């Protein structure tokens, strides 16, 4: 991956996190109840990038040598849980203070030991519980996201996608295929359910689609880049063609968004709708073409600050919602809408940087300290 491509993906990842942040500030605090679609758009971008990058990097590592399922799962677990667990306890503290010093009770029903344990073990929104609740009315079987940690449902979805991908990818050549298949039948419950139901309208399917592209890219990267270089050398307007294609695809995505949100005779709810598979494909196609365009960039502008914003984007995603809710419940911060937007934006970013500095950025060191380094290629 070239410096330009790496910086592009970092920029998109950082932008996605700030889409989510701004969407929630606007809908929770500035204009309560307002639907902007920004948060949903950010989640979609996360799934596009995650599917591609996890599959591509895992394939490259596996091709280098003895990088196995254990190495892969440890890498993923420490990457996900190192900031996730502290963030979950931060939510426990923030929500506890909210319930103690205010009358706000929006998420009081989810402030339970059961939901805390479910979120800790990535079982929030677990399909069997949802089905038992919806079909048989067994509400006690439903495992919800703990307290105000509302964005955490996507983390559980991605975690089980990671586990399922690893079991399939590394299990193909394993001598313990039958055992792996048994674990896969359990791990894949969440992703497969999300293919057709649940929150997110097929985000798991989008992740799988991008993972397939990631594997193909990693296995044929040199040939692919050689073809692109040859085509570019033979066609002076290559970059212009690609840039035009990106513009056209984004225009189509905009039309699709307007159609399903405001114009469709039966589906349009009159408010922003972003969870739509046609829209997913268009956004993924635009990002893919931008990735090709960035291949020849060797000295991208703003690489270090972009990388910094991308580095703490996961921490920002985890902690921002509960901070907004806490500040609103205890009426912390200015009342003027514009000033309040800036205040919440800065507070959430500062808290995320602290979470990243204390925990997230140490995930590799923690992994190596506890479990050792991968045998090779990790």
C-alpha cells in the first residue's frame, strides 16, 4: 500500500468518526430528535474500511509465513478490547453520575448487570435473545447494549465478523476443520442474522463483500498495480477518467439518498435514510476508485496530522455518545447552540485522545507483553 493510499484511508476513517460525532451532537444536544444521517454514514464507512483492511492485511501476513488463527485472533482481540473495556467502565461511571445527580433516565432500563456483562462479552443485540423477545415475548432474554453506550452494537457486530472471518480463512487449511466449523456455527450467528435482519440493514454483508475484495487485492496486488501503471502510461487522461468516475458515483449516491429518503412513493420516510445496500455499493465503489487514484502519491500532504486523527478515531467512536448524554443531563456547557456544538466537539475529542493515549495506542505492546509476538508476519 502506497503512502498516498494509506493516508487516504486514514483520512476517510477519521472523517467517518467525526461524521458520527457531529451527527450525535446535532441529534442529541443541539436539535434533539433531528435525523441527519451523518452517524449512519460514518458507520457504513467504518464497515467498508474494516472489511477490506482486515482481510487484506491478514492475507498478507499469512502469505509471509506462519501467521495462524491464534495470532490473528489475538491481534484482533487486543486491538478491539484494549480501549473497549476501559470505555465500557467509563460509561458505567458517567451513567452512574448521571443517574445520581440528574433526573435523566433515558437509558436507565439498560443500566443493569445483565446488559453490562452482555456488552463486556460482545453479546449485546445477540440474535437468539432478539428472536425470543420478538417471537415469544421473553423480554428478559434480550441482551441490550449497556447504558448510554449506544454505538457499541456495531463493535459487537464487527467482533463476530472478525472471529467468523478468521475461522473461515485460517480454517480452510487447518487440520482441525471440524472443530473450527463448530465454533463458526456459533460465531456466525450475529453476522448471518445481520445479513437479513437487525440494525444496520445488511452491514455484515457489506463487510463480507469488502473482505472478499481485500483478499483478492492482497493476493494479486502486484499484478493489479502493474496493470494500473501500464494503463496510466498509455492513457494521459487516466487520473481525470478516474476522478470523473468518482464524481459520477458520488452523484449517483446522492440521488439514491434523496430518492429513498424523500421521493420513493412507498419507502421514503421524509427523513434521511442511509442504511441501504445500493447506497453501500456506491460508497464502496467511490472509495475503491479513490484508493486506486492515490496509488501514485508518494508524499501526501498532511500525513502526520491525518494519521493522528485516525489513530484515536476508534476511541472517539466509543466514548463520545456517553459524554454528550452526560453533559446534557447535567446541563454542562454553554447554552448557545453554535458555541455548545463547538464545546461538545472539543470535549469529546479531548476525552477520546486521553482514552487513546492511556489505552488504545498500547494495544500492540499489551498483546506482545501478555501473549508474545506472532510467530512470523505479525
